[in-house]
C-alpha cells in the first residue's frame, strides 16, 4: 500500500483527500479490466469513456475554466501508480484541451469541451514538429488566410499523443505576426477535417498512441483560432505551466509503485540465509528511494498549490517539480530493478514495466535540460 501520509500536508483540503480515496478505489476496481497493453488504442478509448462516466474528466476540462492543479496531480499520481496508460488517458484529456479551457471562445468551448469532459471525444495537443521540439519558436507548420473566413494549415506535427485516435486537436501554427515565438497562433482542428492525415503511427518502449500528422491544404474556419493572433507561444506556455507539475505527479505514482514492489521483494526474498531486507545495503537503498519520493512530492505539490492560489510566479516552481520528480523517479525505479535482480528485467514484471514507462517523462513537456534553463533564466531575471 503506497504511503499516503502526504495528503495530511497543508497543501491540501479535505476535498483532495476524498478525491484521492475515490480515484484509488475506482482505479483498483476498473483499470485492470479496461487495460490491455497489446491494444493501446482500445485501452485508451475504454479508459477515457470510463473516466468520463465516473466524473474524473471534469477535473481535466473544468466547466468553469479554473483548473485545480492539486486535483490534477492527485489524479495523475493515483492513476500512474495503477497503470501508465490510465495516467496517459486522463492527462491527455486535460493537456489536449488546456488551451481551449484557458483561452478558447465561448462557442469553441461549448462545441468541444462537454464531449471531452464526458469521455465521448479524445483530445490531443499538437505542438511538436520534426525540427521543433524543445524550441517551440522554430515551429514551421503554417496557417494562412484562405478566403471565405477560412485558414489553411500546411506542414507536419510529430510525437503527438493520441495521434490517430483523437477526435480533436489543438494545433499550433506559424501565422507570421512577428518573427520567432511571437508569430504563432493556436487553432482548434477536428480530426475529420479534410487535409489532416495520420502519416505514421509511432512506437515507443512504453506503448502509447502516438503519431506523425500531415496537414495539406487543411482548412478550418478562422473562428477556430484559440485566443489572439500571434499569442500561440504564450498560450502553449500557459498550458504547460498548468500541466508540467502534473508530469512530476505521474512520476511520483510510478516511483511509489516501484518502492512498494521493492519493499515486498526485500521482505520476502532471502539471500545468504536471511531476508534481503536485513542487509544494510538494501536498507540504505530503501531509505534513499523513500527520501527521493518525499522530496519530489514536496516540490510537486508546492508547485500545484502555488498555481492554485494564484501566486505571481509559477513557472519556476513547475519546472523544478517536473525536473526533480522525473529524474528522481528514474533513479528510484532503477534501484527497484537492481534490488529485484533477474526478476527486475523480466519482461512484464513491475520494475521492468516501470523502467520503460518512466523514461519518456524526462523528455516530454520540456526535457530535463530545458527545465534547468527555465529555472536558471528565472533566477537571472530577478532584480539585483
């Protein structure tokens, strides 16, 4: 049983504790029958529909437009602890429509978000391109006026989560109001829009629905623009400021499961005539794992609380949370593999599965190296 004493920290209200209990019970009862790792598309469709029916997606696409990031983090940590695909399915409903929730017109919100909230529509966030990953300012996909109040999209996106199964994409494109990051805008694009095609499905070490998308004379109404023209970079960064700390929360869920599995292994496995847990080296490793988890949790939930209370500075806190939580979880899970011995590298075992799941979290939504740059630049920008 994962340690949940962190819910007594002053970051949380009673409703957060109740949400954690509800999510844990639901995941325990539903996730095993909904997930088939040999059918990731079907698993994600089933998970999204079930999460919508259970009401969890109301947190990912809130009707009032106000994200409670502590709730998002609690849900991601809980679902990740049960299964990586459960976390993925929940998180992408939020990230995939975060720009709409924060900046979309009333008409766009009404047209899209109810179905996302209910689990009838799967959402996706189309930011990354073949030559524009960490450097969003290099986005090349263009959006040009096409007459009749339409906009024409041309270019490619890649590594798009839910690519191929999404019913709706938030797409960032170059509209040219200014050079670099100041010339980008965001658009709402239904998946069945002519000119939008799945060019390639992408496979990774931890299977998730991912794709490369091609836009060729893909026309959407100009009113599908999200927010102001040229505000795409700001919209993308504001969305990531909400969800970046939740990536750290997902890493926490993976790390907690790794520690639980390792404690069980250490107590039951005998080595040199005694339980593995009696060895001081084992105890040292367990202590370091637990300390890394609590350190990460403090940063993650500080960042979430900071965003929720409307603090003037949130970007640095979110970057620190993602950086430390994902890097620490990688170390925790690596120790879990080591302490499990041969069992730790057996395909399908808990440590081996977590080892594959955690690796991508150190890359997506800003690689660890990018988080360090963000933190440093925020420090250098301080007066004096």
